[in-house]
């Protein structure tokens, strides 16, 4: 695959995860070695990656994710809703995929929970942006590397019951923040295509808004 292929076809995979095929540790480590090459603020490299493959641990984290999904959520802003429903049938497919994953999440062979040292509660937008900007590029690099190896991922997090997940995984909650929850599995088929998106011209501004 060319870089453009990987960048344009890395999808959030929910329904086409192969739940029967284990993901080799060596393959996950290959993706992580590429992930830690991502840029990070002031080269501090405060990131940590918790990989969950043990069945009991996966089931406990899956249960917490489901419980968090049942908590009341924040309504989607009107502008976001307009864009989300811009393409007929697109959101129906998203909800169908989300429902499938909700029912089968415990069967996914591996989870990745990226973390970063430090917490952002009560900090400025500037500080929050710097913190998340120091870990999210690495997570995206992991997802791209996974796609290049016929693995599928989806950005599901962070876990809403973060403190409870920290207890299960031994993460020092007061000092380390979970930033995402990423299921990982081989995909059923590899024929992913570029997604339909709002035209680039509608969201690009030259020199001023």
C-alpha cells in the first residue's frame, strides 16, 4: 500500500473485525515502534500504551466500556448533526456498526489504551491542546500502521469509567490520563475505500475565515 492508500482508507472498523483470529504480539509491537516515532510536544514523550490481550482483562474492560456507553451523553451540536447526516444512510451504518461492536466488544482479541503522564482537568485550552497533541499523533500512527498490516481499529475512547479502568489495569489514575480506547483485530477483507466526506473546499479557509 502507498502512503496515500493507507491515509485514505484507514476506517473506523466496527463490524468487520475478525473476532476469531488472535493478533500476534510481534505485530502489535511493530505498530507501537512506529507509533513512538510520532512528533510529541518538546520531545517529552510522556506517552504510555497499555495493550490488553488476556481474556479476563478484556472482558472486564469490555464491561466497563458498555457501562460507560449507557451513561447519559452530551447532545450533538446542531452543526455537527448537519454534517453527520449530510450523506443519506451514512449514520445508519455507523449506528449498526456501533451496535454490533457493543454486542461483541468482549470478543475483540486486543485492546490498546494510550495514556499520557499528567492530567488536564481544570487546565487552560492551551495546556489541554499541548497535552493531547503530544499523544494523539502517536495513536493515529498506530492505527495507520495497523491498517498497513491488515489490522482494523476504531477510536472509541477514552473510557468514560476511566477511574474504574485504571483500577483494573493498574494505571496510576492521579498521575496518568487515558486518552483513547482502541479495539484491534484482523479485518474481514481488506477492500476499504475512501470515505464520503464534506468537500475539502467547504472546510478550507485561505488567509482568513
